[in-house]
C-alpha cells in the first residue's frame, strides 16, 4: 500500500522510508523521522486529546488512543509498547511533569500533569486570563505528518479555568472548552 499508485493508505504511510523483513514473523518499519502515532494510524484507531489549563498555570494533558476493532491487540501491541515508542518524544518534559500510561477500554491513555507550564509562548498569562497558542511545529509535526493520518478519527480539546471568549476558526466553543476535529486547524495553528 505504501508505494502502490491509487492506494488509499499511501498518504498514511508516507513517513515509512523502508520495510525490512527480520524473520518470517517480523517486519521492521523504518521511518524518515520519529512518528509515535504510527501504530494508531496503522490500526485505524481514534485519538481523543485534551489540554486542560488549571487556574494556577498548570496543565493536564490527556491522549486516549482507542482501538475498538482490536487491531493493535491482534498485532501483539500493548500500552507498554506505546509508552516505549513515545518515551523519547516526551523527554522535553524533563522532571517538571508526571507522565502516566494506562490501559483503558479498547486502548491506552497517556496523562501528563505539568505543575507550571506558563512559558510566554504556548501558555501566556495575560493577568486575569490565559492564552493557549499551539501549532503543528509545537507538536514536532509537519503538514505531511498530519496528512498521513488520512481519515483517522481525531479530536483535540482545550479546557480553560474560565469561559473561552475567543478561539481560532475550526473549533467549537462550549463554555470553558473548545474542540477541534480537523488536523487542518492544528496545522494552521490555534489560539484559545
């Protein structure tokens, strides 16, 4: 599917630079760059992501990978495997956050709790409000990475301590929460 013209999965596999056959039961996918969500893409899963900003300038980030069809399990993949795949990408957090991987119904959940994440760039303290600003580059992703997800079921929500008064186009505001369901908004960048 990776190289076949007209393949519906071609874009999803664009970061796979080559495949090595290790033995009759094992194949190694070599990527052109790190891309931890690859397992979810291959399994046609869905990802539900939330960044909750707390009133004291902390953040609770959750990422749930749901595989209702059991494709990851059929491949022998566990939450521990996902944790191993993502651990190098979480190194930027240093000791300032608690990171927990756990199993949930039909999938895995990642939770990151940051104590003080106000940095003046991604989370800005405006005195009586916070502004959250994020682009695909903040996630280490490019437009081609995001397009690799294809029809992947995705949502990204930002929850603020008070009502949200403004958010970048593409999000649906409901009280103190805005939800984006398109990678296009993430690629363009969001501000809440």
